[in-house]
């Protein structure tokens, strides 16, 4: 599937390193994406996906993986890349349109100054992430409807999902995270995360090797003391002391046992009953 012949590769992969390590990395990312798409039933006949592109390493990796699968005939959906320019000061507005045009990727660039709303509404010293995310999501839903899309597709990876789980555990008092597939409250749009099985380190290595024009988030990424950064540091420490622990914890999210937790809404503890008390039979000589 991943033959690197020059005449059989999408423009997104032109200039890709030829070494064995990169080919393994690329294959691993694409296979993980395909597994998540199949496992969580993301493909609908005739679907059109709004693939959200922020300009970060994760969204570039997402776009490349989906485009590769589509190019190979393994993802029968229409892809529309979308960048929401939120009006952040100094945002390089020409970078993504130029990149997507050069790569021949259908796209829509939308300008909405949510930045001014966020800095006006959020008290000084508080983080912007929650309000910024809500405003961004609302605009993406609107754009998806305008473009006739059935889903918005996000670049959250395995580490994002783990971090969100622990943030909910530590600060939210609930066992929850970002699901790979979600139906919005209105019931008319799916939210997909095809990189759910992909490690953040793989996204970083891939985007760096491809030399994609990375755009940093200067709105929330520049703030210190974010809960997500604290959780990331904890997970980094665990991974350093016990390599592979992230993957083990991720597998646990796919292996939930409601009867071994404490939520009576998920398991009928009150209705749990013993078998009928029959007379005990002993073997001969008992």
C-alpha cells in the first residue's frame, strides 16, 4: 500500500525522507488511523468530512494520513480541509492557504475574530482554552453544515485522549475522555478523531521530517500553569520511569469493566443477586 514510487504518491508526501525509519513511521501512522476509522465505524457512504487544520503538527499529520488513505482508495469519503483564523495577533494568515493550494487539497479558510472575545471575557490570569474551544467548535459546526459535511474531523491523538482522561479524573471527578467518535448535541454532525491510536511523538517526528510549516498557538500555548501541561508532565514522568506505560493506560480505556467500578447508572449493583441457595452436595466420604 505504501510504495514510495515517485509516480504513485500524493503531493503531500513529495520530498518525504527515503530512509527506512521514516517509511516505518509513515506506515505506522497510516495503519493506526485506518484501524481507528474501521474500529469506530467512521465511514458513511457518500460522506464529506470537514478536516480541521490548525497548522500544528497534529493536524498536518491528520491531513496527510487521511489524504494517503483516500489516495489509495481506502477511505471513500470527500475531504475538505478547513482552517479557522481566529484573529490572533501575528497569525500568519497566508501560510495555510498557500500550502493547501500547492498540495492540491480542497480547502476553506474562515476568518472569525474569536480572539478578541476570549481576551475580553476571560478574567486576567485564567486560561483561555475552554471558551476558545467552545467558540471554535461552534464555528466549525456552522461551516460543516454550510459545506454539506456529515462530520468534523480533529487531530487529537492518543496522548491528548490520555491527558483529557486524567484531567477529568483529577479535576472533574469523572471517568471520561475524548471519544474517537461523537455525535453532537443537535444530532446532525459526527466528530471524529482518526489519530486516536497515534502517539504524539510520532506526529511530531512525522511533521518535522516532512518540514511542514508549523504555526504555534500563541493564545493558550503561551500561558503557564495549564492543567493539561501539568498532567502531561506527570505522564512524561511515568513514561520515563516505565517506558510503554502510556500505551498500557490507553489500552485500559478500551477495556472498561462497569461491574468493577462504582457507577450504579452503568451497572445494576442493587439488582445483583446470588444464585438460589441449593442444598450442598458433598462427594462420597465428605
